[in-house]
């Protein structure tokens, strides 16, 4: 679940909310700050889950298991 949430937050950080909403000046800076924070939180969540996955499965199996967890939403623990 963390992997999925992290990827979604990271994806949402790429949407230019300030430009879409027509913000200018300080408000545009606030929108950019929010976008950057969304991306960092997303990377932190997905990265921590991916790090666990690599420790459990090794680098060779990590992409397949990460993709499966992202698509199905199932746990990435070794027993699953």
C-alpha cells in the first residue's frame, strides 16, 4: 500500500497546479512548494517500501515484485 501511495503522490507532484489555477507571485511559489513536498513524500514512502523489497528479494527480483505490488496492491513481504 505504501508503494502505491508513494507513486501516486509522486505522480501528483508533476501536475502544475499553480499554472492550472492561474496563480501568480507568492501563491505560485506556495503551489510549487506543495508540489515539491508531494514529490518528496511520495519518494520517501515508495523508496522505503522498495528498500524493504530489495532486502527481502534481492535486486534481480525487485522490479518484478515492485511492479506486481503496484498493480495488485498486495504486500511485498517475503511470505507473500
